[in-house]
C-alpha cells in the first residue's frame, strides 16, 4: 500500500534542503528545530514564547506522558494540543530512548520492553502496539515507531541485534498505525550504531516497509561528532528524497548546521532549555557562559543585533547576577533566548538555501562562532 506523502521539497542547495511538511495542526517549515516539551510543558518558558520565537512544531514524550498524567486521561481531555494549549503541530517520540536511559530493571524481548517506572516503581510493558496506541491517544501529528536505542560505544553484535529488533518492531508499529486518520504520520527510525553496513540495512528495511518520514536515531549518545556526521552520510542518501529526514536528539547549533549540509530536515534537543537553566546562552558569537565572573560588571546585552527582545534588553551583568543567585528568572530568560536563537538559526538556514547561498552562510556562521565575542567570553 502506498504511504501518502505530506512533505513538499521546495528547494535544494547542494545536499541542503528546504521544504514544507503539512500536518493536521499546521505547516512546518524545514529545516525545523522542535523545542522539547517532554512532559507537556516547556521547561522555563510559556507556550506563547515558543510561538513568538518562531517554532512551527514541538515535541512531546510518550514515556513521560504515559506515566503521568496518562495517555487515556489526556485523550479524555481533548488530546495533547488542547491539554497544553499549544494547538500547533506536535511530534511525539515513542519512549524507547527514555526506557533505555531512565527506567529501572528493564528487560527487552521480542514482544515488548518491560520496565519499572522511575516515578513510582510500577511495572509497565511497552510494546510497539502500545507505543502507537499511546501516541494516537495523545493525538500527535507525527508518531515515531518504537525502537531499541543502544548507547555507543557498543559491541557490533548488540548493535545488530537491536537494529534487527527495531525493524521487526517497525513493521508492527506500521500495522498498528493503519487506523490513524488521514494526515497523521508515522516515521521509521534508522538504527545501526556506528556500523555503516548496519545503517544501510536498517534504512533499506524501513524503506521496504514504507513510512511517511524517516528518522536517524541512536546518535548523540556518546559518540564523537565526526562519527555522528559519518553515520548521517551513510544513511541519508539511501532515504527517499521526497520524504522528510529527522535527526533525533541533536543538538548543538554546529551539529545542526553540519547535519543540514548533509540533507537533514528536522531536529530536536533539550539543549537550549537545559543549558539555559545552567547559565549558558547560545548567540551568534557562539555559547556564552553567564556564570563566569568576567560578566559581573558588563553592561552590554547578550546580542544587541538579536531580534529577540530579551537578548537585547538585559545586561550580561544582570543575567550573571540572576544565574549566580539561582533566581528562576535567569533560567527563564536564558531558556527563551536560546530557543529564539535556535529558531533564528533555522530561519536563516532556510533563507540561505532558498537563494542558493547555504555554503556561504555555513562558512560565515562557523567563522563567527570560532571568532566569538572574545571580550565577553
């Protein structure tokens, strides 16, 4: 059966792509960065700030939401968009990564992964069918297949076992998704660790099954950046050009810039908000650590050229004071500043691709990061 395609590829510049993904809750411009609202909330930000920053789509997490407040409860309250008031496009990951990283006493077999909740120790089973059921109850526009993610470095035998299991689970997820309404999407996840031939086999196996879009998973889990980029180069060219490509859990501005150069369309990461809560700001000059004492008497804003008001308004000295005093306002301001910077980077990338100047933009942006705001860092 042919899988409908909701992605329009608008333009390319080298391998870099810009496009439009149409979901039941709106259009997503790509390349796109999805801020992570793990448990149905963006840590340190109001949803209106996420919208105002320019985000088209956000991410919610199946693992956390199924544990609390519960998928059935969210469905009874109108679905995740209504529950959160986001009301825009939303992707939910399957929960597989969180099971592997957070759950206690987990056990994986052919049928499912069983684990104990990190909240109360309750025994829970998550099968491919249940992962899809939860995501459909949440009402996300884009659901992800359940997979097994192996942290790197790992033995090849374990990587191959998990990859093959993920392929079998992908088939079951697709069957479970067949009753979803028109317009909703299911993405498959390419696994295979840092082994090129396993990445090839995983990508081809997913194509044979057929999905609305394809993610590359199992990266940004401890491997060096050059390994991550090499695995993108192995997997991405195999994937259908007319379908969206999503690099899961990535990353830094540099990671995203280099991944776009390798034809990736979508990203998510907790880094902008997590780092903001710990005093690190992302700017056009590169990262600035506001915990450093050198900022204590600096009256300058973070970036007087930013189009985000908080980056232009508050002095580095005041932000330093808030961070060192553990004031909640400091975490809130830096989180919104970081989300806004990530969205600005995506917007500028899309604009550069559209006019055939992505490579010039990439080199210029990297040079600015490397040069930095020397006097202030």
